[in-house]
C-alpha cells in the first residue's frame, strides 16, 4: 500500500516519532499556539488522527507576550520505563542577538496524560532531544546558540546526562559536534549494533534544508559524518545530506529535513521529516527578506519515508536517492482508518474539538464558552489582533491551497471598535479579516481588512447589513487566491472586494515570524473594554 506525502498536512513541522507496541505517535511544533504540541496517532503509518495537545496548562507552557513564531519549538517524544517523555523548548526571545531558549521535560504514564509538572533542563539552545541508552542512562542532546559576533562555529551540538531518578541534569554539558561552515540542529540520538547514531537537520529550514547522520562507538563521540556517494555537494557549507531537495527546485516536496527514525514491529525502518509544498506566489525581487523566494502558505508539514541500512551500517532512503518519495509504501500492518472528522463544527459539545487552538493562552469561560448558548460558540471581545497577550481568537490549520470556509455569526456592534468574524491568519501582522463592525453613518456593516507586514488596507469598502439577524461569512481559495463573501439568507452569496492573493500568509513573506503556517479562525474584539460578545452557530473548513 502506498500513501501520499505529506501525511500531516498543513503547519506540522519538526516531527518526532515513537512507537509503543502497535501504536505510533508523532509530536510536532506549535510555536505561539495553545495548547502546545500536536500529537497525531496511527496504528498502520497510513491513517493518522490528531489525538491531543499535552501542554494544556499554563504551568506547562506560559506563552503570554511571546512573539510570532516563538513559543514551543521542536518537541521530542520518547517512551521508556513505562512512561512517555516529552522534551520541548519554549523560546521567549529570538529576533535579537541573545536568544532565550528554555528547555523542559514532562512525563506521563498515558499519552493522554495527566502530564507531570515540567523539569527545567538547560538553556544552551533549542531542539533538545532525550536519548534512553541500553544501560538505563539518559542523555539530552541539543544545538547551541552563539550570540558572539562573529560566531565561533556555524554549528554546535552538546550532550549532557539526565538523571531520571532525581529528575535533574547531572554532570557537565560536553560538546560533541562543533564545525564551520556546516550548521546542524534538530539532533536525535539512536543506538544500533553498538553504534550511536546522531541524526541532525542541516542548512536552516528553507529550500536548502537537509538531513545528515553521524555515528560513534561512544555516546560522547567523536562522531563521523556519513558521506553518501549519491549526495550532491556544490559548496563547502553544504552538509552531506542523506535527505534533501536543495538541488531539485521542481520537486513537489521542498525544504526536506529535520527527521526522526522509528522501527516497526516487523523490523522495518521509517523516518518522519518536515517538508513544504510551494505555492505559485513569490516574494518581490526587492523584498526586505527572502527576496524573490517562493512562498509556502501551508507552512512546513510532516512526511514519511521508508529507510534501509547499508551494508556498512548507515541509514539511507530506501529509494536509493537523497530525494523523498511523494508516494511511499507503508508496512503490511492491519489497516486502521479513523472515523472521518466532519468538515462542519456545530459547536454542540461541551468542549472545543481538538483541531482548535488559541493564541498563547487558554481561553477560559470569561473569554469563550459553549454553555452560555447551547449549540453556539460564544466569544467575548478582548484585545485587538496585534495583541500578544489576550485575544479572543481560535483557529485551525489550513491544509490545502484550494479550500473553502464559512461561518454563521450573530453580532450586534454599537461602535467601530467592536468587531467579530472569520479570519485567515498567519501572525499578528499578517491576516485577512472578514468581519462585522459598526460605522457611524452606515450602521452595522461587513468589511474586509488586510494586514501585510503592518500595512493595513480595507478591501471592498463597508457594506451595510440589517441589524438583529445572523450573517454568514466565508471565503473560497483557489491556489491561495481568496474570494471573500457574505450572505444574509444563506443562499445568495455576495462578494466582498475582489479576489486577493493570500500567498503573503507564508513563512517567506512575513517579516517577523517564519516558522508557522496559515490558520483559519474565528475571533471577536472589543477595544472599548466592554467585552461585547459574538455567537457563532457553526464553522466549516473544507479542503479541496
């Protein structure tokens, strides 16, 4: 059986995989979104479901005030001693000279929790990974950030022992890789046939991204980097990647790297790795960052590859190249498809569906409630869309560049500072917001606000609508070109503005954050402080 990559579509980067018996779990980064870390579940490597977000308490992750694309980075999920171990970084300062990267560990006897309170590990850098050795000892490996000007090394990895009994780091952190000009991050350690394998991402997170592997007979090194014969290396700063598309710009999966390995029940090996699907949009040639580069509005996604071991003991792609497979063969395991998730959320349960997340903090009943008006989601207006603290906004991932979304909302503003509606969101500086608000001359209106790197434009003007009745708001996407519309009767859909290029909602086009992806959300703002609420009857997001 073959399945199509990516297996986790839309904004699911930095995958870490673990098998526990017949169950496979993949953890991915969530950055500023709460609750933190997405965990998907499969029994056959072919069918996946979003299962849980373990960082569901402020004591586990406090993201108030963090910037775009900061927050929770590169989780590592492992299992040993009858416990799940989750290691993660909380980045609180990144767009500066000195990064703040706080690394934590939590454990749980069940993947659904309850999860322990966090153990602070170390702050050397991001992408920590926990390795359980065969003798029972445990180690944390991570990259190291270097604020010095100039940096002494392009890439540096450290190893430090972790004592599971005392729940603390022990001994000194020791450097196991330091090199220039090859940059490595996202390390994972494995042990096989007496060798310690250091699996690491190389060359950033863009189209030059790749994956390397090193090994040593001792966990502390020295480590030798594998140099595959079929690896194309054109400049000194390129790593010897076992997986990359950097020299193949027409390949459908780009940015491939940051991988993790798993062994199946039958002794086969697979890797999960991040990748991206490029849109047709490009940055302008004079863009302040990533000039002329392709845009990836879905963010970085997770793909699966079959791996084999060479005769001399190195893990390589089973297809004999360094290019990923768009269609990959999965092992002969009993098929386990999950029930299909309805496209429409009727908000008729006691808790939000697992697909919804909020920005930075949990939304308590004073912000969000499903009980005040049964069968409806009520959002109480809070801060504006530029806030890094208290926004009444929930969103789910956009998974395809052809899609539609629609919602039905009841909202009766009395001031232009009161707004509610449907949003296509990348970060607090980049969004397309179709919303209901109030105009002094026109009364209740619908309008479309575009924010692109702090440049704000009203598209389609202000359209008067009747008070005291619901309104439907929606959009369609065709190759990430968005047409917004509204409807007062649910049948006749009237356009709001003309078609707009939404590819600016991407890693490359945004000038602050560049690690997440486009989200589809519902939100409500009340900049008067009176907390006017909006009621949403339903919301549907349909990938095409």
